[in-house]
C-alpha cells in the first residue's frame, strides 16, 4: 500500500477536474477514488478562490438530485458569479458519462464532497485568522 503524498493547494488546483469527472464517474475503483479524493479537493480549491460558499454547492447537488446532471449543466448560473462557468464545465463533463439517475446521484454526492472540503477550508481559515 502506498502512503499518500502531501500536495500543495497550487498543485491540486492545477488538476483537470473535468477529466477526473469523465473517468471517475463511470469507473469504480482507482479513478473514482481519485475523483472523490484529490478531485474534490481540487474543485474546492478552485471555487474557494472564486468566493463560493459551501451552501451553493450543496444546493447545486440538490438540483442535480432532482433535475439531473444534464438539466443542471444547462442552467445559466449553476454557481454564483465567475464560478458559474467552472461549474458548467464540471456538469457538462459529468453529463457526457452519466447515463441514468444513479449517475446523477453520484454527481450529487461528489458535489456534497466538494462542499464538505470547502466548508473545512472556510472554517479552518476563520479559526486561524
């Protein structure tokens, strides 16, 4: 078993989350683990830099649960402000491989994971300040 290597925010922020979604959603195992691990952290870093609050990602997850990934990808502003285009890219990438409601649930769970990581970042920053 390999010991996970620590990575900086800068390095994680460079990960291509859209590629991770395209490979991780349809492929259980290592690809999905990477999506829910490093991919969720990379996504949280990206939206944190854009000023998104965790509740916006939780809400987007609920939209995906109820309307589906393709519906959410078509929203004019899936996340507020400049994060809208980032979220649309993620959702469009996910919609390429999601084939059914179970896939939509997986996308929603991933958005919840991103929200949880983002909440930890915000809380830690507030405590440290």
